[in-house]
C-alpha cells in the first residue's frame, strides 16, 4: 500500500515492502507458486482502528498476515453475496474485502477508500517461503505445510529418514508454518503461533534443543516463543522476536551468537543490547541485523570485512556498520553482505575474490560500497559467492562466482559487474 504519510519510524522497512517496486519483484515467484490469497474473514477492531487480514492481493503480488491502523476511511459499499478476493489498489487506495468481521457481525464484499492509514506488518508471499541450504531446499506450501528435497544425510529434509530425495517430500508432523531458514545440513521453521522447530545436523547445537544430537524430524526449540523470523548460518541460528529482540544459538567460534563470548550455546541466548530489530540475516559464521531506523549492526567472523566496520577483526557483540542508513533489506552471503537502500540502490561489502561486491574489482571491501549502475532495485539475494538483484521492472542482474552457471547469463565465467540474467 502507498500512503501520503511518512512511514512510522518503527515500521520503515516493512512499509517499504508495500511499494510498487516490491510488488513487481514478487511476480516471478507468484507465477510459479500462485496467489496466497485465502477467503478467510478479515477483522476490524473499532476500539483501536486495527485492521487484520489473513492475505491480500496488491497488483501482481500477494501478502500474508497483514495488519494496519486505519486512521480515516470512506465506506463505498457493502455488496454482499459470495465472498470475493481481498484486494488493494495502490493507485487509488481502494481496499476490497471479501469478508469482514466487525463487532460480531460479518459483511461480504466490502469496498473501502483508505484516506489515511499506517501499515504495521505484511509478509510478501515470496518472503521466507523458499529457502535454500548448501545441498537441500525447502518450501512453505499454500496450506502452510513444508516440503523439502535434496541431500539428507543428517535428516535435514525432516521426513524422519536420512535418504536423499530428488523431489519435494513432505516434512513430518509439521504444519502452520510462516517462514523458513536453511543452514548447512539443517532447517528451522517459524510457526504461526511464534514457536520454532528445527531438524537436521546438530553437532554445534544449532537446532537449539540443548543437545548435539541430529534430528530427522522437526523438534521444537524449548523456551522460545513470539518469534517473527529465523536466520541460519553454517552452524548457528538466530531468531527475531516480535518485540524486536534477537536470540541466537549454536556455534560461536567467531562470536556469531553476539553474546560477547566465543562459547557455543545449544539453546537460545539473547543478544544483549540489541533492540528495535526489523530483520536478521546470517552468513557462514556471522550475523547482521537491520534496525527499524534503517541502520545495520553485524557481529561474528570478519576475516574479509563482512561486518562492514572497516576492520578485519572478529566482533562478539553487535557492531554498527558506520555510514550506512536508510536500509530496507539486508542479505548475508558466505563472507559478504549486501544492503538494499530505500532509494533502490545497493551497497555491498566483505569478500570480493569472485567479484561478488559488484564494483568491477576483486578486492575485499571493508565498508559498504555502492554497486555501480544499479537503481530501482526491489529485492536482493546473496549466495555463497555471488549476489543478485531484482529490479522493479522484473529484470534480474547477478554478479560474482559463476563456475557452475549461478549467474544465469549463459556462461561459466565470473562477473565483477552487474550482469543481466538471461530468461
């Protein structure tokens, strides 16, 4: 949704999701997996002006778990009949709700003009639904069950076996999943009730169940609740809670748990001094967090400058990335990090031996470095040694390692600058 109001400081990154740039970026995944719109009733609490919607379609994109404060509106009509889809037109702020519950009564096909509103939360259908590990992949289906495929020696597919599967295989006894994160041979899922379940490799305690035993089926992380998102590194995991705090567990050989030690923890451990967090991401042995004010803090391994603080010294507690602001999304690769700014530009830093920073060099960058020639970017993603950006017009560009064709340009040659993906 677009509003003539400035985004609330506490929800700036979320508010920017609802721009036309973000809607365009979701088109390719929506084409593959379909709309997430469901016909469950939306609800409006007149005492707080809070509108809650299970899903809504905005142009070519769909969003789940939408919450907004409606400050001023005009009711255009209640058409009745069989409930239709929930849709929002950002060009004229017209919201149509197939079914709406207000004060104990339910109305169908309600049309409202939103004159003033503040978006509180919304999850794009593509966000955190597909997650790729080192040698396995998992996806949240439209019914909120999970399917995984690929390598399975540690039980990372969650089907209670250690047999690899070349096709999507249902995860055992797991439902109501909102988001996923895959690490090196393990997987974690956030459930709609805010609980987290993990499975697979656990030699460093990365499953968070206070053991180091592998699990072939989903295992609830005890003592952890109200989780909004998870991020998985090679051997450590972090959870973003709904109160804006972060807890991490697993290996901390480089301080990637952020608790000012290098001692691993097989159970969730709060990252001290960290609050007002909007998003988290994990690299191989480090972690970064996006704050609601658009700044970024990182901690853990820093051998290539991937923490962005102009040093190559590991940090065991959150360290601000200096000179970086107005960030709306972050992505950690193996040893490099990229940030998407609100103006549609991208800055990257860290390892660059394969050109993954995109600045036409192979020299590591210890501070955020703008990727030249890129603008109007809607989404970013990082692999182990390469980076990609989706633009508002649907075009995708990648750069970095290309020895197995990961840049999608029809060659096997590394690229040090943005290179269009050939569709």
